[in-house]
């Protein structure tokens, strides 16, 4: 299992853009569920794709949060490029990255709507780039030369996400630039990290308006079915099959995190995609794996006691010698059930609404972490 140390930069102008710590942790939890195939809707994958999807064995640990209040605006101009020099530079009103070779940096801000020559074209939810040096790895580089952006810069490497799209599950936001009400599932960040780890869009980025034959354009991944277009307009349509026909032909895979389908449709990466992103972590992004600044387990284990165990309707968590810690209750497959932030030496968790079974209580602060197994029986 590969662990990527992650830093979130919140660059905000209006109060609603200054998302809180819990929402940041919710997004990290979504990443760990989706990349580890622990998301509950993983079971929604259609039978024809069931053998093609799996666990990436990649997880994310929140190493830090940076907050910067700014007077700047940030956006993308198709003619002028990305305003990364502002967003990712503290001296320019943004937030400078932590060491980009050691940390995944994620910037959360208000991305202004896309426009060309003053004409609005819509809202971008996020963007990121593959490794700057991916062209040095021919076996991994499935990107056309014209898509390896001139704006890539190892000093500003990372992911940018529009603030409404960043967070946990069922996060609803109303914005006319997004067509009204939209419900996010934290998967914009999953999608953008896919690009960061070398994945292209699953349909291959063909542009029909320019006369490109989408069925002749591929994403370089063998087990993602060819598709003429993305699924942004068609949604989760089980009959959608824009390339090929016949009994052995697969439909368009709108369940894929690298499509533009609704976030509620997206549930998995394919094995081919998993092989590529793990190879990218072992190659052009291998320095991320040399960061050993993980939380120490042993130093905290003897300071945490949970009782009664087995538990029925409540559980006491006793923590000695540390303050400002987080308690996270997870089920047996790792899904987060509840989270609490505390300073007291004794905390009581209400378990009356939970089913019998095995649970895990994780106690952590900035530097320490330990986990205790609890059996719930009523």
C-alpha cells in the first residue's frame, strides 16, 4: 500500500470559500474510500465491468492545511493559460506549495468561470497535470505531445479544485454557472488526482466539433472501452454505447472516475488504470514515496484506552497526555462512521444507533496515531 502525504491549501476571498477542517478531512476520507475501493457504491459497477475494476492500494494522509485570505481571483483563460503563478505563490496572494517532490499539494479556491475574449463558456471544477517528466517514461506516457501543457512546472505541481466540489459525500451547491443545483461526492478531486498520477480522460479527449472521430482516439488504457464522447450530457445511461457493436462489445463506462459523468455515477478505476498510476508512483512520482513523515503509532498506543469492550450503547475513549486530538470511528471495511474533535481526557461515544459488529477507533493528532478494535454487541 502506497501512502501519499497531502497538503491542502485553502485560498479564499469570501467566507464561503474558507472551507472548514472537517470538510477537508471528509475529502481525504473520500479519497481513501475511492482509491481503496471501499466506497459503498463500488457495488454499483455493472456486471460487464466487474472483473475490470479493483483496489489501487493507494491512500492519502493529511499532512497539513494552509489557509490564505486573498484579494485575488483565480481562473483559466484558454488563450492566456492558468493563473497558477498567483494561486500557488504566497508573495502573489496565493499559497506557496510544500515540497512538491515530497507532498501532493491540493489548492482549493474559487475558480472563476471559463471565458475566451470575455465570452463565458462555463465553470471548470478542477485541473491538474501529469508529471512534468512523464515524457521520459515512454511506457507510461500515453499523453499526446500537444496535451503536455507548457504550463507544467515542477515548482507548482499539484491539483486545483473549485471550492464547492471539494469535500465529502452528498455536498449540494447551487450555482447558475453549474446549471443550478448540483450534488458533489468528492470525486472531482479523485478525478484530478488521476490526472496527477498520469491518467487521461477515459474517452480519449476527442472533440467532435473539430471533426475528430472519437472512436479512433484512445486513452492508452487497454481495458477502458472506447467512447466517442464523454458522459457529461448523457448521464448514467446503461444503453450508451458510442463505439462498436456486437455481443462482445462493451458499452461506454460512465462508472469510471476519469469520465465526465455525474459524480454519483463514478465508482471505480480499471485494472489498466491502476497499473499505470502505480507505475507512475514508482517512476516519475517516486519521490512522493520517500516521504516518511507519517504519524507515529507506537508513541500513542499506550496512552489510549477504550472501554467497555465489547460495548453496547456507549464507548468511553480515554486519552492521556495529549490535547487537540481527533477520534475517528470506522467500520470493518474502513468506512468513516463518525468523527469527533476533542481536548478532554475522556470522551463518550454514543453507539446506540449502530449495528452489531467490529469497529475501529482511531485516535490521532498532528504527529501521533493509534487504532483500537472494538466489538459492538447488544
